[in-house]
C-alpha cells in the first residue's frame, strides 16, 4: 500500500500505529460495542452463508474479534485465515484463538494489498479494514478472483456521512483518530468496486450514515 496524499498512512505508519494500540485496541472499541458492534459482526458473517468445513479469509483481522462467529460457521473441520499488517494485533488474535480452543486458525502477517489469496476459499470478510488501504479496489478484485461461484465477500466499516455538517464530521474524526482516521479517507468507498464484481445481496447504511455493511456473491 502506498499513497502520496498527505494524511494517508503508509504501511509502516499503519503497522506502528496498530502495534502501539494492540494492547488497548479492544478497549478503544468499547463505544462501538455498546452501539451493537458484536451483533453487526455476527449478522454480517451469517450472511456469508459459510458451511462446516469451509475456508474463509479475514482481511485486516486485527485482534481476531470476528473469530468466534467465523469458527461457529466453519466448525472444527473448516479453516480461518487471519491477515493483518500488525504483528501485535495478530498476537492478540492468536491469544483469542487459544482461549477459544481453536487449532484451525492461520495467522498471516502481510500487507493486504500483497496478500496472495488461497484458491480453496469460500468466503472473505473485512470489518473496519478496507477503508484504509488506497488500493482497496485491487484488493477486492483479487479476493473476488479467488472466490468460487457462489462465494461471498462481506464488508463492514466506517464511511463519510454525507448529510452531516462539517463540524460534526470533525468531531467524529477526532473521536476515531486513534484508528488512523482522517479527512483524507472520506472518498474511500470499498462497497462500490465490490458492487462491480459481485451480485449485491445486502447493503445498508447505519449509525446515521457513518457506517455501512455490504455482502456480495460471485455469480
């Protein structure tokens, strides 16, 4: 991932930020959990319609917060692959997998733009992740290419709330600054290229327009 625009974080900056925040990241999400974050994750992953034994990739997986829901879908004979640029975040994910008693989880430290998708996957999910890499359209194209017919991609993340006044948006940016959010990301809209490659089966905006979720299926 690279971008020359001021305010867009480089790979090394993203890695340093999330390594630094790894220990407190789940605490930083407390407000989102209060608003329903775990329910959003569970419902989104249910829309992937994974089956026991399936292989699924979680991009920008962070501390592995999606793991309980993904493991519930694929079962002990399935496989979950967590991909993240931050080793600190992946270590938290590894600890979560150990706590869950899951031995069918792979941990891949990689820039998601350089990640080589396996060819035996049935689903891809990314929550609060693909709104940051400038090459998100290319990443989505690669993910779709690896999916079989009927395979699904699910996205959940923050978006620019077009109807909000500027002062309120500035407050929102300030409150999410610890996640690397800045005004320069306002035009990043991962669901749009996803719509080009996939048949949309679900989309909604919520939290008064500052969050979205998308699920698409490969025709």
